C-alpha cells in the first residue's frame, strides 16, 4: 500500500518560515520524482516545486528564491523549506510522487496559514 504522509504545516506570521516533510512508503522512492503542490480556497491546485530522481529542481516563479525543495532517499522523505512566507502562500500543501511509468500518488495534504 502506497502512502505519502505530509507534516510540518501550521500557522505562521508573514516573514516566518516552515519546513514541510513528506514521508513515502510502499514505493521505490529513489525512482520517483517528487513534488509539492498547493491549493488555496477557490483556486486550482498548482505546482510549487519539483525534484527529479537525480536532484534536478523546478520552482514556481512565485516561490523562487524563498522555497527550497530537497530529498533524502535514505529516509524516503522530501522536504520543502519555506522562508519569507507571505499571506498568498496560505493553502493546503500536497506531496506528489511520479514515476517514469506514469504511476502517480498524492498525500492527504497539510494546511499552511500565513497570517498576522
């Protein structure tokens, strides 16, 4: 059974930081590209950042320079370090695993709220 479990969300003031984690089980983690997506109320789910099997990273323009995605294959974990948070970053953040054979799995999401 495949599971992606996110953690690390919460309430933070503008300018603050959070680190999200996503632990995967039931997949050969090193063979999967991992991504973080987010969905704000009334909006479509959007890509935040991706990291490929070999560590290549991609970021949405709105988070470039503020967020950093990384992975630890020994721990089957992908991270999203979020700095200089702004109110527009408020959303449910989802972890996604994608393989070259088009298998895709999603986590249940973790809420991030940026508010003073």
